[in-house]
């Protein structure tokens, strides 16, 4: 038996369906009605009744047009002030809409960007859609469940405080595009980053001088804990230490950059080790580095990223490189883990100045 609240919800949705039926051809109206049902599935009743059904119908027609074209791997985004003459509907807020392949961290990151820009967020709606598209990316159908011809897509609809300055609207668009690209790189490279950690665990402490079995065991135990979903990988990269003209240089191992640390034309491929903070020099007696990077997280949640470095040694016990990981610990889990494993026994450094 349905509750009064659910009956009221269905009544409003039915009014929206009637509006869509009167505005659109049968096939298009069917897609729009399906989308409206998914869109409002978890929307509070007070939000659902905030506008007339005709306004919502016009909004869904506009959104359906926005959803029409998108290829896998692309991000569709619009930041605008709906206008009744242009869009068929109006709104007291600026509207931000994003369509992307479904993946973790999208909503958190979008919200974080808007907070950084000091834009008050009034509403976020995030339906996940099973979308079938043709080879060119044109929308063919929505499905109630995944099929062999559909893919999961994330649609994010956000209301923020009204902004009218074109420069502000452009900055929202630009920063969201930049951050969503970082989210995609991180998600795409998650498996290779965890595999790099597994390699670091397998070779940890090999040929390290003065590394006791007890400390090695404890460090490996910690790294395995890190890999057991206690660390959100954002980037990883390998470095070699190269000696040239009496100068030791930290050199990027070509092709090892993952996630946020993927190499591009702006990547510093090498730099003298003397440019690194004196506290973070590569000490063979501390083969595991756990610290804070000097760069804030671009996704999921704000704050300085956590940094894990695992030193590599040659057969003579000389430090020859590092496997580097940046990301975010689960705060509570990290504190609990450190309480269980004294820092002294882990040979952990705490350095705040290491650039990534």
C-alpha cells in the first residue's frame, strides 16, 4: 500500500507525463517520461512541488536535447541561466549540468569545485542512466537495466546561487572540465596504480642496508593495509636517481606516470636531488616515506594529499630510485592504523615540503 507522500509524488509525475505527451512525438515523449521518473526518484517532495508541471516538462525537453549527443569518454557540460524564451523554462538559480560515463567521485568533485568558487549549492540531483547510443554517440534509448548495448552514464543537475557575469560562468565551466579530466585519469589508472603498489610490496627493502626483518615486515604489512581499500589513489610515478657530473638527479621513469602524475608537456622530467627538501633526501635507513604532499587534492575531498614513497636499492645497498604514490587516506582508518603501528618502528618520515 502506497503512502500519501508516494501517492502525491506519483500524481505530480503523472501531470509532468501529461505535459510531455502534449509537447512531444510519442517516441521522444516516452524517453522524456522515463528520464523524468529516474530524475525525480530520490528528490524530496518539497523540491518536486517547487515548480509547476509545465516548467518541469520544459526542463526535461531541454535536458533531453542536451543528452542527445555524447560519445563514450567525452564530458558534456553546460553552465547557464535558463531563460523562458530561449530554453522554455526559467529558474531562480544558475544551473550546472554534466553528462559523463558513470564513475566514482563525480558528485563530490563537482560540489568541491563549486565550494572552492564560493558558489552556494542549493540542489544536487544525480540520476544514473542506462543509455544506448549509436556509433556516432546519438541517443537511441534509455533502459531500465544494463544491456549489451547500453552503458551507465552519470547525469548531474546542480542549482547554485545566481551568477550573471560571463567570466564567472566561464570559470565554472573551465574548472569543472579540468577536474573531471583528473577524475577520469585517476579512475582509468586505478588498476595500474594498485599493481605498482603490489610490485613495491614484492620488492620492498631488497638490498636495503641496516633494515631489520622486523621493520621490513612491519612496513610490508602497512603497505598491504594501504592496498586494502584504505587509500584513494590519485597518482603514481616511478623515479630513478641518475648521477651526472657529480650531481644526483631525480629522473622520471618514462611512461610510468599514472592518474594525476601522467606525464605531459608540463612535466618536470628531472631535477637535482638538492632541490628536494633536506628532510626528504633519500635516506637508505628509511626506505618507506609517509608524509603530506604540498599539493591539495583536486577531487573527492579537499585537503593536502598524502604521499607514500618506497625507495629502491641496487645490490650494493645504494638508493637508485623511488616508487611514488599520492592520494588520500581514509582519515579515521589512517589514524587507527598509525596507532597500531608506532612510527619509529616503521621508519616513517614526516615531511611537508615534497612537491609532486
